[in-house]
C-alpha cells in the first residue's frame, strides 16, 4: 500500500531533475508492485528528525517483519566499487570518486532505528500486559536502487555491496526476495510454525505507519504529484506548470509564532449531522471521528476555512487537534 508519494521540487537544475526522475521511477515500480499489498507499506521521500539529527529517506518500506530503506541514485555511465567499499563513476569518459549511497542509507537506517526504539512503548504492545516489546529481532535492510541505464561492474565490488545494489526495474523482485512474506499476516499459531521471525501484528503495523506519517517533515513549498508515469515507456514527469494536488500525508504542526490561527472547525457526522457525540480516533489513513449515534466515521481533514485549499493536514498535540494549511500556512483548531 502506498502511504506517501514522492514530494517534487520545481527546479531547473539538471542534477536535481535527474535525481527526481530516478526517485519517481523507483516509486513507480513500487506502486505497481505493492499498491494493493496488505503487508507492505511504502513511503516515498520521508524526512524526519531524532536526537537533533535529520534524515531523508528516498523510499521506506514497512512490512510484517521489519523495515527496508532504499536510496535512489541517478547515474549515467559506469559504476565501480573497490575492496575498500569506495565508489567511483565514469562521466564523459573520465572517472571520479563519489560518496557511497550504501553508507548514506546505513546512516539513515541507524537514525530511524533509534527513533523507533525510543518510541516503542507507544508503538508495540506489552507481552502478557507486563513486558514491553521492543524492535529487537525485527529485520532491518538497506539497499541502493540505481539508474537502469547505468553499467555496474559487479565483479569488482565486495559481495555485500553487490547484493544490495539493484537497478530500478528489479526493485520489486529484490524486495520480495528480502521480505519472504507469508500468504497472510501471522497470528498466534505462527509461533508453532517453522518460520519463527518476530512479526508486527496488524494493529502494531498500523500504529507504526501512522507514526512515520506523523514524524514526516513536509515543506509547504513542495508539491506532490497525483500520479506517477502510467506506462514504463513514458517519460517520468519532473515538474508541472500547474501542479496537481493530492491529499497529502500528515505533517507536524507549524509553530504558533510562524502561523496564523483562525476560527475553530466544528466537525459534524457526514451521515446524520451529529455534532455533539463524536469520538476522535486515528487509523492508517489519518485522523477521524466516529459518530455516537450512527457509528459512521468522518475524516477530520477538511478544506482550509481561510483559503479553501485542499492541501491541508491534521495535526495532534496531546488531546488537541488542528488543521494545518500547506498553502496559506494558517492553522485552525478542530472541535471534537
């Protein structure tokens, strides 16, 4: 399931455009393979902070047994990695060194591990109601997706690096090879099977996915595309003069000193119009309220009451909810 699309940056820089095209190509293959998969959740272009450090992950996969981080790298020409894991690339016939994308994604993985570990009590249940679970034993993988037109000198690369380097069109095959997913989400009977890998319950996986969305840092200056390339042979869009907006994912609230607060939003049940008995809840797709009369679920997300933009997001602080507009940067408290 795709929970976050790639965030585009309008730019005339050939380097940025090439990088974005590569990320969109990988996102396209991920979408085609996993958009309806019940055990695989895809986040494209995720940025988060932890312990004063910031990490940006090109593609993050959360699945039944753990996490996979993918670094997209746009390279035209040849790629070579020596026995010291040092990378070099050819450009117009000339070889030059380059930073290791594998080392880069490993650093991002370490920061994400720390973030998850420090928030385990709110993400994972206690065993028998007493022992707090942690993320120990869960699987962590990191790979690099490289441009399809690149030439990889695999015979010279260390085996550990060569197996984590994959061209864009093979990304889904590589992920399935890593994940080794069962036919259905495991349950208590799974403990007696031969596959003893620690797994996330469906509820825990939903909490983890919502937590990742909540942590994501999204700049209002960025524009998210509505769709990726529809056909493999079509050119991938880099930017558009009139960007198409989609329902964006959650972003942390804008500090009060940087925002403009407007009148509160009074929610009402979309079925019966009830305004007085609404129970706030959260799920895989964001925050919503459940009507006490007819049990209908109604999203908290609404168009901005100030500028009518649909580029809005719902934020939560303790028991308070707010609507944040990505266009006019205003915030409005939500009454629930």
